[in-house]
């Protein structure tokens, strides 16, 4: 009797270990983006690409993927309950999405509280301190720092900085003032933040009055407004865009920095463009990194069977040849190593002007300030902006 019980116990224990150590044939992925608002179309297109990419590999991997869409545009007080509702239906394994850092800052704490890995495909202001985050897009030391150096060499010695009324633009502005301009030899004649569309005429007037050599542009979300680009086409000034993720034109002729350039000899880019053509999606950095996020996970699952918890650790230091070129997730959770490109868009024709010699190392908290100093400034902005990381209005009505 005792031996029989021991045998049963051994079977139970081995079966339990097998269940723990062998991944199931199902994976639940929470896709995060805005369902309503000005950014909804961008985010829904991105999430559709991610889901489509995973679906394409279901049979090869022998895994059935389940997807739940989490609406980041919900009021902040409803986010926790909505995430709990999704998790109660089926425990989540991974979180992927957000088209900008404002969405990410809203949702990341929920992933942290549930011990989930969050793959974020966009660029941002950096300044994140989270073991849950896999930040796939570039951060300021990768795109802002080389851009300022290139502007100094090729475009002029004075800039006007135009950002949105958001945490990204405000922190980039602070990096310019505190860390970059004092050593660059560039003068910033004006620093503007567009929080209401009605400010546009006064900003155009300041451009005419101050006559800087370059308008350094970071009011990226306003490019979704149908009349915004036509308004700025009136400005007689060279424009350099920091909107690394977007392919929205600012004017008919402008300079830009990005970690994606449509290179015809990159086989991964050729395959990526063929894939997104089915969804009628325009190739840009955000869509390239969205597909790249799926490809990173798929590459791990193809190597060997592993649980979602194992995937979290395996992503650190992972290399991938993506549509944006060779990239590598930083082992210290600082972000992702990227090749950066500077180009010119003239009447829709893009010309490559510069590229980094090698992948640039990410630095989540740049300059001489420590993480606590930067995070303190992030908190101050959030409080002063009434608990929001981004605002934008038209005629007094909220638009962003």
C-alpha cells in the first residue's frame, strides 16, 4: 500500500513538474493601444500587424495565440479594472503595443503589478526604470544627440525647438538646455510647446521674427491633424524632424532622423514590405518595430519550447535582423541597440544623408543627472499637467 502511494506521489510530482516546465500550446497576448481619439487609427493599424504576424506562424510553432485588445484611451481610473477583466478571462502571458510613450506610461504599471513583460515598439524620451519593459524603439541619446551634431555641421548654428505639450517633448527640451546646447555651440533662439492648435499662427510669426537656421520639430502627434502640414508649409525655414516613428510629412521638403530607412537590399525589409502590403500599411519605423516585436518572440519560440516567463529573460541580449536593420535588445534593460539614419524627404523622395557606423548603445538616463533626478522631473511634469502625460486641444476641446 505504501509503495503504491509512493508511486502515485511520484507520478503526481513528475506530472506537476512537467506541467510547470513544459509550455502549453496556447499563449495569451494583450495588445495595447488607443481605441478612440486622434491616435486610434495609428494604434489599431499597428495592433493588426502584430496579430497578423503571430497568426502567420501559429501552425509552424504549434501554438494557438489568443489576443485581447486593451484600450489605453480609457480614463485612468478605469484602466486597472479593465486589465483585471481581461486577466480574469485568461491569464496574460505577454503585453505588446502602445504607439507612444504616453500610452506606455499609463499601462506599464499594470504590467509590472502582474509580473508581465511589456514589449514596446515605439521611440520615446527614455527615462524608464522597469524590469518589465523591453523598449524596442530608440531613445534620445540615440536620435537627439547625433541629430544636433549633424545640424551643427550641415544646417546652421541656431535652432528654434517646437515640441508638443507632452512628457516626451518637455524632457527632450530639458536635455537640450541642460546637457547638449551648452557644449554644442548651437544657440536655441526659442523653445515652444504646442498645446492648443490656436497657437500655430503665433509660432509661425516667431519663426519669421527670430529667423533661426533650423526648426527642430518634435510636435509629432499634431501631424495627424489634416491641416497641420499645410499651415507649416508657409514657414520659410529648414525643418529637422525628430519624429522617428512617423512617416507623416511636415512640409514638402524637410530633414529627418529615424532608425528605419527603406533599404532595397535589406532582405528583412523586402519581406516586411511584402507582409504589410496585405494590410495596406505604409512602411515606417513604428510598423517595422511592431512586426519586429512579434518576430523577436517568434524567434525564441522557434528555437525551443519555453514559457512566457522564460521568454522574458531570453529577450535580454537578443539579436534580430529586422526591417530597420540589425538590432539587439540591451542586456541591462536600457533599451535596444540601433543603427540610426538621417535623411531628406523632398516631395516624397527620400535621400539618405548619414548613418551611424555601428549600432548605437541606448542610455535610458542620459547626461550627468542620475535616474532619481530625471524621474523627479517626470513626476513634476505629470503633477503640473493635472495627472496627464500629454495634452492637446482645438477650440477648447480635447483633441489628443
